[in-house]
């Protein structure tokens, strides 16, 4: 569970809800026609840009904003060093019974054990990585589209409400409540975009970058193992993926 995403979402909703409740009747902020315009209009407009399967798939991709299933880089490095040591002592066939718990890594190990050429292994794994990242990027684009369309739908709903209000100016007392209802659609659009859709889109972009980095580490690790490199060399190579603050201290200078 990504606590930052959960805490941010709960905090944003909680603060807005508190302001509404403390400022007066919460019922004033609920209007069915306004919700239909914003929610229904946004879904319709986004569906025009993407297929139904892509739209529904984005819901599944959105869970990555709340759950980070990527293997920690340091744990991945330790696993790779262990596999490299096993392969140097017993050959690539010794890796057949190894279980990394990572399907992508397992695919690379199986290809090595099956005797595929290093170039074929790297190309296959790179293609798989790119396709996975593309699927995640699509989910990001869909939520970005929701964030772009929702405020526009809110403005459309407000204009509809203003037209209806101006067409019935005989009763001055009804102007205030009618104006409030008209403005609710703008509020709904802003909430959907800025509290939900756009933050989810940005977090999915971050997850996509993380996944690309992890899979690139795995590809380099598999290549190093297959080439029979020293485990220490592979470890040093993979540590270049880590931020400087997370790497081991530099070696003391030789005398």
C-alpha cells in the first residue's frame, strides 16, 4: 500500500468535506442534474477518445497508484548477485529451480536455461518491458483525459444552469438558489480533476518510470549472468540505478 497516495486522497477529501460541513448545510452541495452533467458527460467524452476495453482497463491500472508491487531495487540486486554466484559455480542449468518471485525475472531465467542467445533474451525482455510500460502509459493518458474533460463539463453545466436561471427572472428570490446550483457543476468538475484524476495520472506516471527502471535492472542483471560476469561486477553495475544517497560508500583510496 502506498501511504502517500492514500493519505493525500483522504486528507484532500476530508478537508473539503469539513469546510462544506462547517460552512452550512451539506445538502446544498448535492445536486443530481449537476452530477449527471459532469460525471456522465466526462465519461462520454473520454469514451470518444478511447475504446471501452481501454477505459475499463484503466480502472485496473489505477490500483498501481495505491499499491506498489515493484521489487525494491536493493532486494533485486541481492537476488541477482546470488543468482550470478550460483550460475558461476553450477552453470546456467543450476538456475532452473530458482524462484525469484518476479514473473519478468523468471521469464529471463527460463530463457537462459533453455539456451537462447543473449541477444534474443535481451530483445525479448526489452519488448516485454516496453509493452508493459505502454499499457501503463495508456492508463495515465485516460486519467489525464478525465482531468482535462471534467472541468470543461463543469463549465458546460454551469452555462446550462445560467441559461435556465436567466430564462426565469420573474421571481428574484429564486435567482440565488438557482445560481448556487449552476455553480455546483463547476465545483464537481474541479473536484474530479484536481482531487482524483490528475493526481492519479501523475502517480501512474511515477509508477511507470519505476517499473521501467526495475525491469531495466533485471534485463542488465540477466545479461550479466548469462555472460558469466563476476557477481561483484554485476552488483556494481546494477548499483548505478540507485540514487547516490542509497549506494554504498565509495571505496577508500589505495595507499
